């Protein structure tokens, strides 16, 4: 037994020497026996997420925080450790103090570090523009800080735990713009991050800025994505649909790596700087990149644990809905790319951030609430849900695999308070797993893949199975299954769209959805209260001791009540926050979701809560959700008592407060929400008015044509009589009556006689037979007759011959009426007095030619109450009187019972206003005279 122990001690000694820097190798070899014999460090089940450090070498304490000064000059409240709630960047004092605190409190308690970028100051000071040396210099300094803190003997040459960095949009010049690789920036960062990028991954990083690190060899990888190639504000690239774009290449690389990890039985955490934030109106990623990313995560949901990002400086999370995946967008179809979302601002103010978060909440209100937490069936050794929905059918998505989770961490830069997170994960079964330090020198699994990856990164193969296409198409078409299976070798519509295989139908849910080894279990968030630490209240501010304290922990948080960090836990949280204030029925739904009945405490009384959050609609929505999930039996819905105070969603308010790291008071948040609600109501009203204008403005113009339109029509068709332009002193209007004669004609003539008014009656020839005497009565009373064709029809559609025949026939009837009264027809001696009004009022150039050849003039009008359809005499009369003006031509109709009372009202009021109703001929005579 002694020989193996000696050999083991020798092996440990050899390992320590070979892993050390040659310069200090002899010192390492002289370590005492106790150190050599120390047990290998075990996994802690924790890792650090730190983001957006933004060190600023020009920061000056007690300088001005104004936007133009940027804490670089002037006098103001800038503290020694930073100016909280300002746009200033981080002083070096804050960076040093942060790493000192990490060194003293975290270094030996985490397994790896996720560092999500932006380690250079913003380019916000025009007097001190950034340059390449500054950007690379602060990034190199931060990288060295990580190496210094996390390097323990006997490693010597680098950190003892893996640090996984990524590029931020301010880590390059100009900010946001990174051209396709390889390029000089990627070469610089390859050197700066030489301790962090595995040797086997440097080819990938130099090519495009992406790589992965096996933070637990052969078990867990962290994939660092270069999100600048997805970022919608990067004008140097164009999305992920075109194979020539770096975004497409990165997505293909990611697809291949996730497939390799699935084959090796590994899991992965995705990380990057810019998160895939997306609402109904805003976005951070190009839509084609978001679509491809969401599809990849859906297909590799058995591999991917979560996504961790930074950039936005606010503590929140995102839920991607795979039902938003559109294969047409993925394929770059021309008609599918009409995305109306606009790019978010680079830096979000409190107001704009609150608006963005409210949009997220609006989307969360539409989520499907998760079912009760599935339990292992004792009769089913494989586990699974025993919960059944309506009619005893099992729920289709017990684990929430429709959704995906993205955690967006707050920042070190004190836009609010400096903040970092310790995230914990399940290490059950990994007690004896090898750790990263064991393979610090070389990783056979990675080295063996390196040559192969160079050829497979961007391979263009047809690896789409029929099952994958069926699954996605079925989801797009509402879940209907195809009876006929497509051919297995059938290629997708877009040859560049390679859809990965989904997990096996028999495989268990991945660690993102079911609590298991490597699942994220919770996090503790730490912050530095700079208001207290900077000690600004004293005449000469003397900063207090710097430290981070716990802001909140998901393990004991009584507001969020997160059981773990699986997708269903966050869907439940988002769903609860998505419910509007005053909703009581939601507690019943949440009871079905595995929550306690005491969810009443999620809501706090608030008399001034937004008035647009109506209880009735909310209760109906919750009731529908409850019925959908098979609940309702034995439930007793509490009715809201009259005068009861409305309640605001306490979870939502807490979420908002934590988003800004407690720097914004809850009352101020409530006020902002109320103002936003008012703005939303006003915008909704304005949009409704705009839509109404768009829909009804054309109708209104037809109903009440403005004088400008009438002037245009008169100039456009000069041979058509629309109206006559008279001076204001000549208060004459022509009264024209269509569809004569009829049984109502005698009553109309009586009204005209009693008001000393005259009119032009347009005759329909098909109505004359048996009423010839009525035409003579019209002529005898001093009125005149016009031609309206033989039938009440759309005359424009008539052939030329038919139109000519009708005009001639009605003309003869009119002339006969004049002759019977011993009068010369006006149009017989003067063709300008032959008037024709086309049926329905529509005409064409062809019709105008026919009418002209027949010796007639087309007469329309400018005042038309649409009395042929509108039966209300009072409304028609009001319409006519509202449009009276000298020279107008009124159009109304015989053959309607409501015409007589309308004319009584109109002619009476016209007389009071000094107007006189005349025939068309009399009106024309006034114009020519």
C-alpha cells in the first residue's frame, strides 16, 4: 500500500510543477507536504455573473454629474466610488474595491465567472473622445484583475477557475460597430483574453469572436456569443439570414457546437452582452437573429440551461415564446420581413426603461400559466406528470417547453447601484467530477475536436429530418397532425436554413425545465449602497468602508417565491406580474399553479391605482384561465364589494424596484406607472381618432364635400355643372328633385308653392306612364324638367346605344309635357338647357361624349343629404341647411315620403336666411347675367 501512496504523492508533485510558470516552478516544488497532500478542490455549485464595469480613467471625485461634464470636470456630487443614478462611468476606485471584495468574499466559493462585457468607458464626453489605446487598455486592466484575483498556487500561469468573457458594444470603436471577422479588434482581444479562451477555441474567436469553455470538463460548457453580430444597431452587418453575414455564420457554429454537446451528453449555458430583448414595438436584435436563436434553443432545449446577458443595466428577465418563430422570416422571405419594431436606445433612462418593462408585462399577461408542479408517479419509474386536464387528457406542455428564459443582470457601473450576482446550480452527482483546473494545461476532448471544427463550423449539409419539419409546421398550423409523412430526404424551402433535430420524444425535459443536475437553483444579488458609502452628507465627504451587501436572494424571497430558476418558475412569476391590479380571481388560478391560497398578499391596497384596469375584464380572463386548466370545482369567487379599494400588484412593484436596484422609491414608481397609464390612454384615444379619420374621412368628404373639392371638380370636368359661383349677396340655390314623377309629387308641389320656390325635376321615363298629368302640373307651376334616363340604375354601365335611346325617349316625354301646356321646350331652341343627370351620379368620359352628342349637359350638385337612403327628414334638412351657400345645387328625391317634411323645414329656414330656391336655368342665368 505504501508504493501507491508514494506514486500518488509524486504525481501530485509533478502536476504542481508542470502547471506552474517555469520561473516560479522551483518555488512551487518547495511547498510543504501538507499543501501537496491537500485534497483537490470540489465544485461549489456557484458561479459569479458580473457585467458592464465601464472603468473610466478620467473620473474625478466631487466633479459635476451633468451629461456634458460626465464626472470629468467641474464641481458636483460625484462620489469617491462613483455617482449613483447618473450617466457617469465607474471610477477606478470602484473597480479596485469591487475586485478586492470579490477576492475577500467570493474567490474561493465559485466554480467559474461569467463576465458579460463592456469594460471600457462610454464615448459620452466630446472633450475627451475615446481612442483605441484607452478601450483596449481598460479591457486589458480588467482582464488582469480577474487573473490576479482568481489565480491560486500552484496554477501560476492563469486563473484557477475559468473566466468566460464576451465583447460589449462599448469594447470597440466606434461603439456598436463591429465588422465581419477576422479583424484587428478580434486579434487584440485574443491576446488580452489569452488566459480565458481555450487554446482549441482561439480559431473560432479570431474568426468571429465566439467560443466556448468547458467550465466542468465533459459536463458543462459556457458558450460566449458575440452578440454584436446580432445587435440591430450594428450597421456594419446585416442580420442572420444571409450566409455571407457573420451573424448567420455564428448561428451555424452554435448549431454545430450544441449538436456536439448533445452527442457528448453535455449541457450549456449561453452568454453574451446584448440580450435578445423583444417587445411588440422594440427590439435589440435583428429579427432574423432572434428567430434563429429562439428556434435553436427550442430544438436544443435538452442541452441549453439558460441565457445570461448584460448591457441594459437593469435587473430583469425575458421569456421567449417559441410560437413567435416564423419560418418565412428565418428563410428571409421578402414578404415576411416587414418588422415594425424599432431598435431600443443605447442607454435607457428610468422612464424609457419603465416603458420597456411595462411592455414586457403586457406580453406576460398573455402567457399560459404553468400547471401544478409535476410530481413523480410512484407507478411510473420514469417519472412524469400525472396531472390531467379536461376530459382526462394529459397536459401537452407540463414543463413549459414552449418558453425560454433569459436572465439579464444589472451592472457594476453605477447608473443605479453597483450590483453583481452569485448564481447557484445543482451539483448532485458531480461530487467527484473533474474540475476545470484539472485540465488547465490541455483538454483532450477539445484538442481532438479542434481540427474537425474548422471544417464543421460552417458546413452546409442537409441534416433536417422529417420529424423536425413536421413538428414545426404542426405548431404553425395550430397543432394539427399531418396524416401523410413527408419524404425524409425532402429539402427545406431555403437551402441555407438547416433546422436542428429536436430532442428525442422519449427524452426527459432538460435542466432548463426540470430540476436536476446542473439546473440553476437560485441566485443572491449583492449591491453597494453608494449613497451610504460615499457619505455625501458631511461638509467634506469622507467615504466609508466599501462593501457589497445582499439586496435579495431568490432562496428566501417572499415576493417572487421562486422555487428554482427553471422556466416554469419564471413563467409563473411573469404570469403573476402580468395580472392587472384589482384581480382577485387570479389567486384561484395561482392555487392551481402550485401556489398557496395566501397569494392575496401579492396585492396591496392602492386607492389611486390605474383606472383603466377594470375588474370585470380581469375576472373574466382569470375565469377563462381557470377553466382552461381544469379548475373551478368548489371554487367560490369573491365578489367585489361596492366601494372596495382597488389593489396594485405588489410583485410587479417589487420587480420594478429591483430593476433599478432600489434607487427609485416605490411611490415614484407608482407615479411613473400612473403617468404612463395616462399617456397610454391618451395614445390609445389618439390612435382611435386617427383610425376613425382614416376610415370615415373619405365617407365624410362624400357626405359633405368641402368647397375646395367642389372647386377642383368644377375645374377638372368643366362640361359638368356642379355648382355656380355667385357673390355672397346673391343668395340663390338651385333645387333639383330626382326620380319624378311619383305619388308624392303633388305634395312636393304644394310645399314649393307655399314657399314660392321653384325646382328642376329630373324625370325617370319608366315612371311617366299614367302620370303624364303630373309632368304638366310641374311645367304649369313654373318649374322645369330634366332628363334622368328611363330607369333608376347606374347609367355609366349602359352601352352607348342604350344610353342614347334612353336619353332620346325621356327627352320626347319632356317635350310632350311642355307642348301639352302650350309652351316651347327650353332645350328645343337652346341645347344648353337640356339637362341630364346620370343614374347614381357616376359618369365616365365615354358617357360625357354621348351626352354631348345628344345635345345635353350633365348636371350634378354640391349639396346632397343622401336622402335616397337616409330616411330621417330632420337629419337631411340639417345637412342641407349646414351647407347652404350662394350658387349651390341641392339634390333631393321624389318617390320618398320623407321628402315633403324635409322640404318644409329647408325652405322655411332658407326664407328666414334670405335664400331663394330656383331652377337650374334660373341659377345659370344669374351667373351669366
